[in-house]
C-alpha cells in the first residue's frame, strides 16, 4: 500500500488514495496499527480519499484508535492539499464530501488552505465541571463533531492529558467529546491546547479552534477575526455575520512510503490492542 504522511500544524495523518478503487481493508483494525508511533508509521489519524458523486472527492477519516469522527479540520486541509497535488495541479477551488456535509475549499498562491467549516451551534452552556477541575465551567459546541471548550486563566497550568482524558467521557456527551482548554490573550488572539477524542493529545485541532473562537466570540471575549495559537502553530478563524466559520492554515507533505500487508483478515481484530 502506498501512503503519504502529511501534517497540518503538527496534527499528522496517514493519507491513502482510494480514488481509483477502494480496498477491502478492515480500516478500524488497520488504522491503530498504522498510527502507532513505535510500531507503525505514527499519526493522529488516517485519511481515505475516495470518489464522490456530489463533490470533487470524498474524505473518510479515522482517529488513531480506529474510531470515526464526524469532522477534522486539519485533516480536511491535508486532504485538500493532497488532492490538489495528485489530481488537480493549479486548482484553487474545489469541494469535499464528508459525513458532515459538503465543504468548500480554497487554496491560495502561498499554499494556505481556507475552508468553509459551516455554522457551529452551542449545545450546552455553563457546564459544571466540579472541584476536580477547579470548579471551572465548560461550553459544549458542535461543528460536525462535539467539542467541550473550557476557558482557563492560563493553559500552561493545566494538565491537559489528565483533565482532557477525564472530560472526554463527560456524561453529557454520549459519543465522547474533544476537549479544548482556551486562554484569552487579546481581543483577537486565543491560546488553545487540545485533547482529541480517539487520538489523545494533539498539536492542533482545526474544528476545535473554530469552536473555541466561536465560543469566545459569543462570550464577548474576541471579535470576528481570531488567531488561535496551538501547540503546532496558528490558525486564522473568521466568523461571518451569519456565524459561518472560515478556517485558514497550512498543510504539508512530510514523506511518502509503502506499507506492506495492509489487508488483514477479520479473525485478527483482537490485534488492535497492539496499537493501543
């Protein structure tokens, strides 16, 4: 199997081109093995590019644990850049089919990828987190997938792995949630650290940055144009008057490679523990 390793602000993915034909691969089993950073390629997730009848291409996404998220902003940027390189050199605008709907993409002359992410919705306000989390409150936001945004005085003082892993399974979120700890730096800048559902600590989360900017704007903490500083770099988030979110950031190829024996029989699904 040929693959391409890509990253968007350090949020990294194994990209597989299945536009010429989908393989009979048990991806829920294979994805954790590919994503294992010691015994596999190493990544936060797997991106499968496939044919679409309603867009330029379809992207199917798997987290590092083999679960399927509804959306991944950094993954969509990487898939967009990959598609441009292999199928549409010079193209600046195209559409992507995801399980959350059709996304419109624009790639500028510098290679920055701008995506119309859609309109977030607040699903929970003032979530009581309890004394274990310093009695902070969270905001539940959905933008394709669920996010818990927690505003904190200083993200550097938060044990993101410990708190994030506990809040990922907050009972309000039946399918678990991404967790973002967010610090207001100024009227147009936020600092965010993330625990991603199904992947753990990641250097960036595009849909999460969009939701954090939206939640901060709704709370009067920032304006409509927001820089979200992540561990892997900075995303530019634009919030339109109708609350449509546009996310702009980079996506780059790290390397290409070949992975042998990718098609695993159904009987060895128990091997998934190796990747965890």
